[in-house]
C-alpha cells in the first residue's frame, strides 16, 4: 500500500482515535509533509488554529515545534475530549507534554476536574517507561492542588 493509500486507511499513531479525513484535509497533510517542521507548525497555527490537532499525528515534529503546538492547543484547557491530548502525546514525550500542561494549569477546581477526567487516561495510555509514570504522578499531584 502506498503512502497516499495509507492516508485513507484508519491506522492512527499511538492508539489515537482515527478521524476520517476528507480530500481537502488529505491535501493539507501532503502539504505539511512537504514542509520542514517549523514551516508546518506555522502553517497549522495560521490556517487551523482551532482544529489543527487533526494534523499533529500526520508527520514528525522537532521538539521546539512540539512545544509550540502543545502551548497553542493546550492554552484553552480543559478540553471536553481527549482527542487533542492523545494527538500531542503520540508525537511528544510525556515529560515535555506535562511541563506545558503545568504551565497552563487552570485555576478553577471544576476546570481541573474536567482536565483530569480526559487527560489522565490519555497519559496512562501513552506511558511506556518509569520516567513517564513518574511524570504522570507529578502532574496528578499538581492537578490536586
């Protein structure tokens, strides 16, 4: 199967929920893959500032761009779904992701509760190492405050 056929297949990285892409979105994926990481990040932030999470799993990102994407898409946490959390966690380390979440931690207890509801299962699913599990424990402690 060629890579263009793979775009149409529902295989998603890291167990992230698959989102069927329409033709325009598939063209956008091709465009993003033709750019370097920084250009692709700029393009997503400029052209899809609210729904760009659907593109995160479609290419690799350098660490600085992973952080830029996370800071952008997590600025409005909590989200009422795990989709964006799972997409970001599929392309970046849990420790890097957690540092962004800690920086953007909501003040209100109700917002933290919603964040925990969707974020903690996504983190557990993404955890692979002892370091990952330690980062989750630390973040969970921050969420309890």
